[in-house]
């Protein structure tokens, strides 16, 4: 899985932030195996020119899934770390929903069919 972090000039996107982001994404996406090919983040300070507000940092995540449309989520918080954590949590839920929605439906298992056949034969 490819993991990319993009930040604007007002957000610290140095090596420590990239490592934090990569660790969060790998942990959250680990249960999806090879379904997720890439996760890309865009972290920006929404109002860098104005007085600081509690939810100034915006994080947009895009996950690319094999055979499915991309999944995009957004979160905002007071710090880049908080915005990333919030967005990764949303991404985990959204990817889970997308994968489950497109997973082949499981019909009755062989043991269910055999059990129902045996029950109908016993009644005859």
C-alpha cells in the first residue's frame, strides 16, 4: 500500500508527521489487506492568515480500493495530529462499509443445505 502525505506551507509536514501518518494508516487499514492500494492525505491550515480557531487544521484522506471507487473523508481539528487521527477513524469505517457492500453475498452453506435435506427426508 502506498501512503502519501501532502501539507500546505502552514502545516509542519516534516519526517515526524509523515511517520505518524503512516503508522496511523497502516494500523487502521491492516484488516483490509490488499483491497487498499493507496491512501493519500492533504493537510491544510484553513485560516492561516487569521487568528487561530479550534478547528483550523483540515485533513482530507483519499483511499484507492481495487475494483471500487475511491473513498474520501474529511476531518478538522485544532492540530494536524488530531485531524489526521479523526480522518483515519472515519476512513476505516468508510472503507469497511465500501468493502462489505461489494463483497459477494454468502448464501446458505453446504452444511445448511445438507441439514435441511436431512430434515425433509426424515419427515417423509
